[in-house]
């Protein structure tokens, strides 16, 4: 069993804070004009089972220090996996040397003091499991048993796994800013293979949370994977048509990720975005909101600040379909003449919602009536400038609000600017996929083609 103070970690939060502070001080002493130093450790156990035995058991662990120095618009970064003073001195020297060789960018600098998260509240995210490798192995075997019991001989287990990981990161900026963050993450997953009359189909299911107590049961994870694989058996292609498409909640997060990329600083500065209308432009249907909440307790993407020390913001990125903000690091905020948003490491907990009444999945299918219920995106591309959208996909054809048959070997296509304005509804069947929570998303019409 692991202690509750550090979980699987070798260093305490205080240890890593001191390491980061020492690294910053050494870089300054060696001549750096400005410095951002961070110290990170992650550790945990991953167990995988197949056919009643442990197929793979891994005790994970990594630690590293990163030093980023700035001198008259020049930036140099170096990293070391060793935490001793000599290694940190060598790393600081390398960062300084790199900064002397690169071209100057007047916007390359640490966060301005007023941007730093000096008084942002702590967020509860650290609930170590205390599970041993044997404990996690037993859970993996329970997942596998749940899959086999549900599917009987028609379903085989590709892989069943359980993991528990703790991580801590500390940042030190200049001579007087220090901040740290510690969190846990626990995962259960299963991949299942269904077979019927010589045809095979594969699907998976998983459960992730920072609290072990909030995970789905091992048996349910396995059973859900089996059911998802079995229901795909007998899939067929469709003839080319234009029809409504319901993005299942498990894949609807992909639409949010496209919005995030389009509103990112890199895309906005270069004009490589299909959402280039600026703040307050109408980008989505007028009933759609996108809320970012970095302070959600136990959120998978929570954080009081980003890796630049910039304070996180609880805000509406989209309100009534109108753009209210971007996702900006310090560099791109300066280039746009704006303030950074605390997103140097990516978006925080995003909630994609409709102001209209949210309905459960079965009601969303009835509302669509006839069309494609999209449950899997297999590959494809999105043009970041035009928003031209084309993805290989699979799902179910719906007639009169009911599943008619599974669908495979199809491609869906459209233009994201149009698709986002044609969002008819967002369901109450909310699914969390990393940093994004959304229900199923119904789009008025898209092009569906057989492959």
C-alpha cells in the first residue's frame, strides 16, 4: 500500500517546489535575464490482462526538470532527468547557450507579473488509490471476466487493463513566484472483439476519474465493451446521401477540439483558422455555449495556472454561439495585443451545452427520425483554414427514431463553419472525454458516402 501524502511518488510536493526554485535560482546566478523552471514527477502502475493471465505489468516512473531562459527576446530551453545540483547547473548552462543562438522575438518573455496565479485557489485533485500491482491486476481480470460473461462465446477480449498514476509539477518564475499542482488519475479499460457468421467487429469502453470511488465497476466496463462490439456486427455501407447526423456523446468531443484549435493563438495569429471573424462573431448556432472551468474539483483538466504560471480563468468561450475569447499562451496573447488565458498547456474543463432543453439519447434519435447515428470516427482530415471536413466513420442507420442496422465503411463530409451553425440540439447524455464534456450533438445535415 502507498502512503496518502505522496501516493506512488518518490518526492513530495514540497520537494519538487524546492527543486524548481533551486533550478530557477541557479539559472539566474549563471547569467539568465529571466527564467521559468519546472520540476515534474509522475509514477504509477499499469496492469493488462488477457485470457486470464497478466499480459503486461508496468511500474511507471519519470521525473525531469525543465529550464527556460529569456534574454532580450531570445529563448532557450533545456531539460534533464537528473535532479542533482550538477545536472541542474549543466541544464541551465545549456538553456542559456541555446538562447544566445536563436533569433530574437520581442514577444518571447515570461508572463507579466499581473498575469501570474499568485492568489488563485487550490483545487482538490489528489486522491491516490493506494493499490498494489496485485490489486490492479485483480481488477483487470474482473474487467476481462465481465466482458466474457456478457458476450459468452461470441466475444473475445482484446485487452483488459487497470492503471493508477499520481503526478506532481512545480513551477518557479524569476525570484519570487512559486506554484505547484498534484493530482491522481485512475483508468479502467477493455477492448472487445465480436464475431458472428465469420464477421468480426471491435469496440472498447473505459472509465477514468481522479477518484477511484467514482470509476465504473470493473464488470460494467467489460460488459459495456462487449455490448458495443457485438452491436456492430453485420455492419454495411450506405449509398451516398445527405441526411441529419447525430454525433454520439463519445465522439462529439471531436467537434469541440476543432473549435479549440480554430480559436487557438497559433491559428489566430497566422490566420489559419475557419473561425477568423474575431471576438463577438457568430460562429455557432445561437443556442450553444462553451464554458471553461479550470477550478472544477477533481476535473481531469483542472489547474490554478498553466505551465507559464498564468492564472486560469472560469469563462464562457462561446456564449449564444458568439465567440467570447481565445485559447492563448503569453507569446500569442502579446502578438494579438490581448491577455493570456492560462491555456499554454491546452484547454481546461470544457462544457459544451445548449440553452435549449437537453434530451436523453433515445429522444435525440426520435428527434432525428431518419439519419445517421455516428458512433465512431476512424480517420480523415479537417482543413484548418476553410473548415472542410471529411472523416471515415461508422455507426447506425436510424429509421423512425429506431436503429435499423449498423453502418460501416462510410465517409461523412461537410464544412465546419456550416456544421457548427446547424447544430440542432445537444443531448443530456453527457460524456467526459478528457478536457471535454458534451452530450450527443445533432447536426441538421451532412454528406454521407459509401467507401
